C-alpha cells in the first residue's frame, strides 16, 4: 500500500520567534535547513536587532529581528496518525520474505542516514537555555525639536514689537536701498516662520543690511528673528536659519560680544548632536568634516564671470562664497583652512562686494 507524499506547506513567521528545530526556507527559496541554535544580538539600546540562526548542516544566517521568514509546516498526515496506526502502516508497507517475515530494507531503498547533532553549549560553559522570543525594535522616531535653553536666550536681546515692526524699522533706516525695500515689502505683509521662502527673505535682508549697507545693528535685529528658531528636521528651512546664525556670529565676534557669538555657534551646531544612533552619528560626522575640509567656494563660477566681464554675476557668486566662508568660520574652520585664513578671506570678499 502506497501513500501520496504530503505537500510541503510554509508559513510566515517573524525572525524573532524562530526556535531550535524549525525548518527554515533558505534565501535561495529552494532549500530548507533545520535550525540548531538561535542567538539574538541587541543594538546599543538593548533592543533585539539581529537574529543569528545556526544551521545543522553548518553555517549561520543573520536575519533582522523584524524580518518575516518562511518556515516549513509539519506534514498534516503524520500529525493525524497515532503511534499505533503509524506502526501498523509501516508493517503493511514493508515487503515480506518467503518465510512471511518483513524483509530488511536494502541500502538502495533506504534514504540518506540522518545524523543527530547535539545542541552546542554556550560559550561560557553554561547549559543551553531555550531561545527567547525576540521583540522587534520600535519604529524610528523622527528627531525631536531641539530648541535653545533659557540661559542661551537670555544673551539674545528681545525684539521690541512684532517681527514685522523690526523689518519696518530696518527699511525706514535705508529708504533709498532698493534691495531692502523689495524684501521688506514682502515681509511686512506677514512673517510666517513655517514658510521656507519667508525665512529666505529674512536671511537675505540681514545679509543685505550688513554686507552692502554696513548696518550691523539692524542686520543683527533681523537675524535674531531667525536665530531663535529651533531645528525642526527640515533642511530646506534650516539653511536660511543657518546662514543667519553664521552672520550673527561674525558680527558679534567683530563687536567683541564673544559670549553671544558662542550662543549662535552653539545653535548652528545643534542638529549635529541630534542623531541618537551611534553608527549614523559617526557617518554624519565624517560627511560633515569632509564638507568643511572641501567647501564649495565657487572659484570656477567667479573666474568665469570675470572672464565674461559680468560684474553682476560675479557679485552674486561672491555673496555665495561669503556665506560659505561665514558658515566655515562659525564652525571654527576646518582641517584645511585655519581661522586666520578664513578671516582674511571674509575681509577680502566684503571689500569686493561693497566696492
């Protein structure tokens, strides 16, 4: 009597729930292997991160704790038979000899001999304990808003009136400056700190006041409207705040207000310390240091504008170079450009733009 082979069924299971003895479908999706041992590696915060499944045939599979894998189900037919029925079925299926006794299976009929592999003891010599069910790590939480402290804000003067009134006062001080008038007309209609274009106009106005008109007081007052804003995780909006902080730091250093300048520089570097993952933090630090060591100072664009006798384009590129140098100075320089050299270059760019 013959029985059809039971179909192979697989069920999905979370990697953290794998146990010794499970028949795991390998990554090639064609073979299975029995799990001999399951180990769990935690991340730096103590949450399960990697499941290491040691296979009986040799080798170790590394699986993320939250991944879903496929495990072969036990044959349903074998599960329904009792030990007595199973023994009777084996007796019925076994071939008989001339004397009526079951014949011993020949080497050709027998399948490959299964080797029982004992569980591997733990590295510290303690007996192997059953593997615990791993809980997947929680989802990644977006960076929390990092705002300035009360002590830091105490060093920054509080603006008198509304932000719009600060812009109006700066515009009234320079009634003939066309650039200031254009920016102030847009800003006095209403300042929305959630708008990237509005933040860009405020940063441009602060730079116009200081770089072109040499009005450090009004430039600092306008810049402070941006400087107190926390980093909200949006790089586009933060770029305007970053430029404003770098400008304010330079102005305060020139005026001898070192403590206030240090606060601006602290705000500028605040996003660098927001990453909680140690690996990502190291990678970000390397990328940041490389950008400081190899800043884009727009040399090719400036030389091209000079060759084409285009002073307007040259001025725009020099303003971008000045912003890059101010940002570099606020970070304390780099491994390739020291502080004195940066100060010299900033003075040269200010003279070129103002001239």
